[in-house]
C-alpha cells in the first residue's frame, strides 16, 4: 500500500522467558514469532517494514538479514521512546501501523481492515481492540457510546472501569505528521521513568483529532507472549489455524489433535495425514500421498502417491509412489526415485536410490549411488567410513545384493551383478558377475556330544 510503513516493536528483554534467545526469536510452528508478524505485514504489501531492536539485537539483526529495516533503541525507556527512535525513518510515508513482535497471532486480514479504517476515517490514530471475558491486568478502552475517550490501566481504573471488557491490544495506526508532533509533548512522569506511547491519544483528543477503534473478533490476536506458558498457548492456536486451512484446501487429517504442521509446510489436495504425524520446516507433500502414522518429516519432499509410515526423515527427497517404513530413517542427502521401497529398520544417508529399487529391511546405505531395479537384501550395509574419511559405493542397475552383504567402500557393483549372502565385498564386481566371499565351512561330527562328555 502506498504511503504506509509497518513499525514492529521488538526491543524488549523478555525476562520471563528465562532464555538466552531473544523473546521474539522463539519459534511458533517452526518459525520465529517475529517472522509471523513480518509475514502478516508482507501479505498485504505495505511499502516498508521497520523493526525496533534493543536487547539481543545482534542475534535478531543476523536473522533479519534484509527482511526489514532496523532501528536501534539503545536504552529501553518505554514504547513512546521506541517510537521516537523510529519516527525519523518515516519521513517518506503518511501513515504507519505499529505492531508488537511478541504478538504473532495477528492476521493479515485484521491488519488490512485496520489500515483501511484508518485511511477512510482520516484519523490521527486508530486502535485495535479486543473483548476479553476476563480482562484482568489489561488496559481498558473507555468510550462514550462509540467515541473513544481514553485507555485506563488496571491499577488506575475505577471499579466501574474494571468491568469494561474491551481492551487495548497495543496495535495502532498513526498519521505520521501528527504522531511526530505528539511525541514531542510526552514526558516520563511516572514511577518507571518511561515514555508511554499511549499518552499521545490524550494529546490527539485535546487537539480535536479523530481517534478510531476496531475490535477484532479473534481475541487470540491480542495475545502477547511473555512466558513459556503463553508461548505454548500461542503454539496451539497457530497449529489449529494451520490444520483448519489445510483441511479446507482438501487435505484429510485423521486426528487433528495428534497432527502437527509447521507454518512453511506445503500440502496438495487428497493428501492423507495419519495420527501422530509431524511435518516440519519446508516439507512439501504432493497429492494422494499418505503420511503416518507416527512419522516426522523435516525439510522433506514427498512425491505423488507415496506412503510413509513410522518414519523419521530429514532433508530427504521421496519420489512418487515410494513406500517407506515402518521404522525407516532417511537422513540428509537421501534421494529416492519413483517407486522405491525402503522397509523396516532401514537407514539411508546421502544416497541416490534409483527407480524401482528395494531396500526391504535391516540395512544401512550411506554415500551411495544405487541404480534402477536393484534389490538389497536384509542386513546389508555399506561400510563407508574408515574412521577418518568416507567413501562412495556404486551399485548398477538390476543388481542383486544378497542378505548380510558388507560392501566395503570405495567399491562398485556392476549392472546385473549378484553378491552371495553373507559376503564381504571389498573389490569391484563386474557386470553380470557373481561375487561370493566366505570362509570355508567346517563341520565337526559329534562336537556337542563330546563337549558334554
């Protein structure tokens, strides 16, 4: 939107979080709460976003990395003082919306409504409010009918004012020129010695300026996160929103109460999520895939029609119609082409498994390139690490690896070759050859009977 900027307050220390991580960097549904606010602002395409930083700013600056402009509040002397640091950066815009980095549940639709109301009413300020059943401890919005009169804090409210349920969320729109002049008039005449941004509202009213209010229908948008308990409460709300969105988009969630989807996950129509499924990071799942139960995928891609059950995957690419699990472990660098089977108690790492190949059970395949239609027998492992370096294994198309084969890398198994069960293969095997490596079997007649005697 032209002539607008967003200013996000993120300078607070967050002592109640009891963490070395800045408060606004704590994650909700897989991304920092500050990113939730920035994403909501970005959705409605406000021209600029400024983030006011103070405590822990080095960590936040490193993360922001161009996502927004940075304003430093070296001393934390209140919300009014924070805006004093930001207002010189707003000379090129007519209006700003002020949000809190620790209120990540605000939705783009609400921001858009507030911005539109502010523009249409030509107000000096527009306040986002909410109605709480139990507003204890929160600033009340005092009105005469629909006309805004003031914000009164709990400790200063009369018994009558404490009955008011409409509260101040701390999200505002301002006319920049009027705010700039009002900020010059506020003073730190309070016990904390801080400049309160809310003082500008009385200045506006004294000047005869318009102050508008908009009450959100979703009280969760007013939830500020100051503790781990509040973080957990917000996490529940975010995840319920995500699940509701994907179910509306055609995803079947068998048990929403045991299914967890991060904010950046992408799902296609007719995906089925079984109970106790967790999809994290940038995981993408294509149509007709069945994921779960008891499956956790992080930054994975899942092709059309694949089935993944009782599996842990991290940075793995699962092709169309693959069958994974139960109890499989797909580690970073795993690429499974179409129709691959990875069965029970199989671990794959940094390997490409060709189309139609099978690793049915009890195997480890690492740093390998496996061709098409290869069968890897139970108990097979690639011995890819000598304690210092890792080495590759290459298996050609249509090869058959017998059960309990040890492939000592670096080694190549040719196209269509076969290894005998129980072999330790340390030399290259030509195409269509049989490789068997076993010690001679010896039989001692009556050995058990003689030992007992």
